[in-house]
C-alpha cells in the first residue's frame, strides 16, 4: 500500500477530499480555464501545429497529472519554451501543416513521456542538476527573444521562416513589403492592450476601489477579452476577405484516442530532442512546483514529479496532443485562485473539454495576430537581462556558460544551446576544481593554529613543509597536486618531510589515491618522507581498506600540531608563551583567504 | 631570454654540457638504439605500416624532443598503444598497404603534433586530467589484450583481421586451418625465448656472478638476439619459399623530407582520433617522465612537455613517420643506462639513422612472427589485472568507469573506449557530488563543538535546526540542498530557524547562490529564518558582492556556537559545567563519520 501510495499521490490527498476543498478547486479551475483557452491556441500556433492540438494537450494531461503529480498547485499544459523546442525538433523532419509534422509532434510527446517515466522509476531526477541556474536562465531568456521575434510575422501579417534569430529577422526584413496593414493594426493594438493590462490595469483597478481578488481575475482575463473583441471585429468586417489571417475552422469535438507512431527510425531521430524537452520541461515545472509548495510548507517529490509529467505527456500523445509541462503563469494563477489539491487540474480539464466541444466554432474568426500578441507579451516576461548582469558580477565562469548558451540558442538553435550550456558548465567546473586552492602553512607562534605563510606571520622550519589543500582530491586535480608537490621539493633541496594537511578534503577517489601513492613513492626515491594530517573519518576509513598507509614513508597525524611537534619540535614550540586559543572561531574570516 | 628559455629547455642544460655528461649520454644511447630497432619495426607492423616507417619515427622526433623537451630521460618514439590507435583511426579511411593508408598515418602525426603544440602554448595540459587513473589503467590493459590478440595471426602464420576482440578472435578461429607450421614453430619459440629472457634470465645471470649492469643489458638485448637468430634461420633455410612471412625488402637510406597531406576533409575526419592520440600519448609520456624526474629531484614542465611532444610528432610527419610519444620501457632503460640530458635522445637518433642507412638489407629475412613475439611479450606487461581488483576494493564508482572503459575498448574500439571512460568518470563524479554528505548537528553539552545527531549524544532544540554540508555548493548539488531543507522544514512544523553550517564549503557558484536565495525566500514565506555559520573568508567575500546577505532573513554567524547562543541560548548552555575544549584535534577521527 505504501508502495502504491508513493506512485499514486492521489491516494493520499483523495482520502480527505471534502466539499470545501472541492469548492476552492472549482473556483480555481474556472479561472485557469479562461486563461488556458487562448494560451493553448497560441502555443499550438507557436509549435506550428493546428490550434485544436493545443486544446487537446490541455485536457487528458491535466487528468493524468491529477492522479500522478505531487504538487497541489501545478497547472500542466502547453508552455512557450517547450512549444518552441517542439517546433525546432519536428521542423527538421517534416513541413508545417503536413500529417507527418503532426505525427512527429505527437510521437515526441510520447517518447518524452516514456523518458520522464523511466527517469522517475530509476530516480534519475538528479540529471536535471546538470542544467546550472545560469544556463537555464540564459536559455529561457534566449528562447523568449526567439519566440517573440518568431511571432512578429503574425503581427505584421507576412510570411517568414527560420529557426534562429538571424534567419527570422532577415526573412522578416525581406518580406516587409508585403505587410498587411489591417493585420498590423490589429496586432499592434492587441499587443499594446495586453501590455497595458499586464503593466497598468491592476494598479488602476485597485486605485478605483476594486477588490484585489477581482482585480487579479480581470487582469488575467486580458487575453480572453482581446480574443473576444478581435474575433468579433474580424467576423463583423469579414476581415478574411482582406487577407487577414484567421485561425479558421477548428474541428469541434473531443480528440479521438490516438495510437502514436511506432516508427523506430523516427523515434531514434526524435530521441535527443525528446530528452532535452523532457529535462527542460522537468526543470521548469519542478522549480514552479517547489516555489508554490514552499509557500504552504508542502512538499513535492521530484522523482514522482517525473512520473507525473511522464504520464501527462503520454496522455497528451494518446489524445493527439504535443509535449506539455507545468507552466509558470498558470500555476501561479491556479495557486492564487485557491487551488487546494491536484483535483483543480481535473476540473480545468473538464472546462477545456466543454470549450472544445461547444465553443470552437466561435473561434474561427480569431485573428492569428491576436494570438501572436498574447505570446509576445507572455514570453517577454521570460527575458531576464538583470540575471545576466548579476551573474557577470558574481562569477565570470558562470557568466561564460550563460553567454555561450544565449549566443548558441539565438544563432544556432535551441537544442544546441542547451547542450552547449551543459558542456560549458561541466568543463568550467572541472577546470576550477582541477586547480584547487593550496597553501603552504606555518604555525602561529604560541598557538596550535596553522595559517598560510603568504598572509600571516607564522613560523616554519626549513626541513618540514606543510601544504594545506582546500578541496576534495579526485581525478581532475590529483595530477595538479603531484605537480605542486614535486615543484616544491625540487625548489627546496633541504626538505626532509612533506605534510599534506587535509581538513577540507571530503573524499579521495581512486585517481587521487594513486597520485598519493606516486607522491609517496617518488618522495621516498628522493629521500623525503610524506605525511598526512587532519584526515577526516570517512576518508581515513576508506584509505585503511588499502595498503596506502602501510606503504607510507611517513605517518598520518591526528592534528597538524601533533605532526609539527614530532617532526620539528623547535618550530612547534617557537614561542615560550604557549597559550592555545580555541580554533573553531578564529579559523574563519581572518582575511580574504585563510 | 627567459621567455626563449621557457620554450627551449636546451638553452638551460646545454650551457653546462661537458665531456663527462656526453659520455654518459653516449653509453645510454647505444643501449637504447639496440633496443629500439626491433621495437620500431614491430610497432610499425602493429600500426599496419611498412617497417621502415617505424625507423623513420625514431630519428627526427628524438632530435626534436632533445631541443624542446624537459625530461632528461624520456625516450620518444613509436609505442604500442599509440600504434594500435593509429591502426584503428587510419583503418577507417584506407586499406593497409596503400599509399592512402601511409599518407593518413603521416597526416595523423602532423595533426596530433599541431594539437599538442597548441595545447602547450595555451597551457591546456589540464585537459589530460579528465582521464582518471582507473580509466587510463583500464584502457591500457584492454589495449594490451587487443594488441596481443591482434598479433596471434603472425605467430600462427595466417591472415586475419578485425579491430575488436570478438572480430579478431573469430577471424583467427575461421582461418586456423591455414596455419603455417614453420611460422608457428618460429613464433612460439621466439615468444617462449623472450618470455624466459624477461622473467628468468636476469636472475640466472646474477646467480652465476654476472654484474647487474651487464645482466641488465643482456636481458634488454633479448629481442635483438631473437631478431638475429630467426633472421639467420630464415635466410639459411630460405623460409620465404615455405610461405613464412618475412619483413621483406626495407628501403635503406634516410627518409626524404615529406610534406604531409593538407586535404581538409581528411584532416577533419582524423581530428577526433588525433586529439585522443595526443591526450593518451601525453598522459603516458608525462607519467613516465615524472616518475624518472622525481628519482633525481628534477622537474618536468607538463605544458612544455606538450610542446616537446608536439614538435616530435611534427618532426615525425615531415620525415615520413607516424605518431610518437614517450615510451615507458625504453625511457627506463635510458635512465638506468645513465642518460643525463636529452642529448642522449639525439645520440640515439644518430644510432637509428646509421642502422637505417646500413643495416636494413640484413633485416629482409626477418620473420614477422619474431616481431609479433616481441610485441606480445612487451604489451603483456601493460595488462594489469591487479589494478582492476584494487580499484574494485577501493571505490565501486571508479571501478564502474574502469569496467566500462575495458569492455568498450575490447568490443567496440579504442577511441570509443577512451571517450566512454571519460564520460563515465565525469558523470559518476557529478553524481557523487550531487548528493553531498549533510548532517543535522547538535551541540556537545558543555562544549562549543557540534556533531552529527545520528552519531553522537548532542543537544538540539526544537525551534532551531542546524545542517552541516560537507561539500562545496555548485550547480550539481544545489537543488539537492534545496530538497533536503524543504523536506526538513515540512517534517518539523515547529521550526523557526534553519542554520546552514559551512566549514567545508570551499566555493559557492551562481547556481548555488540562486538556490540559497530561493531557500531564503521560501523559508521566509513559511515563517522560518535562514542563517549561515562558519562561512570561509573567500566565500564570504564573494557573497558580499551580491545583495544576498542584505536580503537574508537571518544572519551570518562567525561560529556555529555564536549562532546557537543567539538563537537558542537554553540549548547552547545546556550543561552547567561549560568547559570548552580545543577543536582542531577532536574534530577529526572520532568515528566513521564526523
């Protein structure tokens, strides 16, 4: 039962579900439904898919997440970045508007669903950790800019193409002559209206005494209002005859159960993109879910979230939808509107299903420019230039990874951007760890403390050299340690003892062990004894499973002071006024470097 | 001048070169020359190249290393593993025995030389650190097995092919019927003889009173003796007419200056293999050079070694040779024979040049089986099964990377093997660091020390929770930290303060900073204050460049004891007999875990 409860969180919250909770969930569901309808249509357009596919992706996936998800506020469905990635991945195999294109998008959702589920069962959620914050932030910013620029053509009313910023902008530039003025007016008006709704409306409503909750709902209804008004205008003035592009006929009725394509060649080709979409979608979704859960001291279980999102994507695929994940803005709306359990998602699904059944004929006159306007306003909030500045100020190496991600995403492609970012983060991390901070230390006279000789007035003897390493030892830095020690010995012919002080060494891997053995061996060859001091318990346990300590030319000392007392008592007792201080307090913050 | 001296180490040692040093170098050069002649022929055979190419690769490269290298004992030339990698890389583009094959091998040396030089100029030697010891050890062992099995066909006197163990063995199996019995007798005799020379001869010679130095030389001369005897037998009995494969005519005379192919398509195709060969060759060479340098308290400069090896490979290419690097056995012989400066290498080059000019006609009757026997005996010393066992005992994750390297090298290919090993090492390292050791700690009553609550009798209050992290915080573990903290808070509704104790945190990257900000923000949302304690100086400096500390709901405490005194004075002073002990000594080794 506990095992089942782990995989079916609904069994936990479902048992205490009551009328009051249901009311909260229902209210939240109505608000999210109103918000989701234009969003679903718009993101389907962004993914290059027929508008109804966006609606399909907002029904069954929500039900699946209700059963398998652990977040009480997450709203699943099509989102901007994943839609862009879908367009980029599927666009390589098929032409937009063809059955192959739709089939590949559906297959992508299915493969992504299976991958997410597998990652959940095998608890591989940690893979998402490879995406560092600066890389994600840079990727989302670049995606936002790409998405916004890709929608410009709908605002201007021209045809344009391209999957990177340069292609998109040159394609728009060369087609500017075909601008459809009526479309442009609708597009600019809708964009301006939505921008005002987002930025100024709430404050004005609060100013005239509207209650915050209502002001919030009115603000979030901006897109649906824009949809209503522009659809009505397009219908009344028959704008289709003026070459204004409209959404056109949307098949009404619920999606039929759909068996995704099992073409193994297609699967293999889509697999890399599906993996990236899964991981990016998971990271985005989990960070939203965690933010919302923390506000109520609730917990989400990342590995179970993988299963929830996997089930949602499989549900999306078998109902003719495309890849989905937890969206930021709708989840916040859901949370603010009072959603108390994942049941709110199921209620939203019912709302979208009703809309799909009965309201789609009303949307055939909806101008694509209106949808493009909702997308542009939505994604501009993803663009976070401040994060770029902050990262630059904090860490140049993080900034390098971020800049590489942004540039490659904008000018080469979204998948390449993510991969570049991950590769840069790992490479830079390994580079940093490959040159750990090391300091030659001496004893602070009259104490048992040891400090960097370059920074403090300390005593050292000429026969004993103590080197403190401030990093775990592993393959990427073990040779650097060897180099440093050999260099020190080569420079100082009078040395008889080298002590490696290890208070910050949390682990020693097999490469580092071999390097220590080499150091021991080579120092012996040149007549120098090799000692360790202040080795941590778990590290020592592991060393004792080998013959390293038996072969060590020197000793392993409990404390560095013990080492000095034995190897060089004169230096150890250099001051007669021997008054040891407490170490814990003074060991930190005594300068830029300790 | 110093700049020039950095790039031309010969300017340093050359200024004090005297007659005595020259004598030592000359003696060493004679011994190494005798050893290098059969080795060069054999490794050329292994690389699928005409035998003279092995000799060419043993002349100019040695002169180049003499000028640019920093090791005083390293002997450069063809080596087994690099020869195998050359055969594998070039075999993909051309048939053995064709001009294209030879041209590609020469181009490979040239590209590898340029890469090594570039890595040296840009000080990229640290890239070699990505090859962990277990991966290199596994790769060398697997290569040794592959090489030995690939030579079996020469011992048996059949044709066989294949680049992985399975293909090689099945190919041999299906051709066993064509065994040439005379070849088999020569091959087995030579192998048995060389095995006896290597394992038993030296001891027997010492037993009958031969001086160690002479015994050593006689032992190292085993291969040249086998070459002489089998060549004589083949010539006298005209074994060529009995279908025994001989080396055949070797063009005598020095190599003509050669301009390597500049076909950009070929370069692009060879580049990945050239990179792997460069890195593997560099790692092998540097570890030999370091071992020998340490014995005399000398230094080698890894980044300058890259330039030395790069120059050697370019020299090899322009004299019609193939990729070279520093070899283990010949360098040890060189060192033991008394080589005092890199000039010994130049003298060896003269020796090989003389042999190439005058002795090659004598070698036309040399049976290939003899060369195969020298290769087999030489590479079996590379196979280190003990290292596999030791690695398994010390670290399962290192063993996993090693096993993957061995299996992929044996059954898929050498390049794939190296790449797999590197990928596994990095992935496993990131996985380990992604779940750092963390402990909830409490105060040891009556002291200012803090210990893991699960291991020690310590005091904790219910309102303050202290978590100690034993690892630097970075992108791969920052989300894990978030998860842990949210879980702790969700389990303990009574908590008001969380203190993160950071004595082992050597750095905090931008991802981890963002996670700390998130933690601070979310804990605030749920009414919990977030504090830090014992933050190291350099880490604190960096944090102070951001607004993190300003936004922190809690404080940054110098010591954990300060934190407890302020947040929970009752627990801090739980024992009346307050007698603080010194920390440095007792902080370590008080159990399997601190």
